[in-house]
C-alpha cells in the first residue's frame, strides 16, 4: 500500500510524506508550484506522473482503473486528516 513509499510522520521515503500535505504548497519538478487540494490528490493517484514533486522520481504506478471513485475519495479524506 501507500505506506511502502509515503510516511505519515514527515520522514522522507521514496515518495513525499503525507504529514501536513493537504493545503500545502509544493514545488514541482518543472519549477511550478501547486497547492495540494482534492483535485491534485485525485490526479496524483490516477496519473502520478502528471505533476511530480521536486526531489522525487516518477516511480508511482497509476491507480486509474484499479480504485473506485469512492475508494479514491476515502483516501483523499484520510489524507486531509494527517497534520
């Protein structure tokens, strides 16, 4: 699952930590900045290579067709609670 590559305590793993992620400003590999909101999280789950956070590689597998809309919404709601 997600915990293989993402932490909830701020520690750095293969992917960005989920701690304090929702609502944060993240710099992307293309030099742009994005505010982490529901749309960004949904896109990152379905097409993780679309917007990659600076300092990380494009290694996450897409979950399009593997998770239902309800499952994705539940993940996003959970991520919003990790402060």
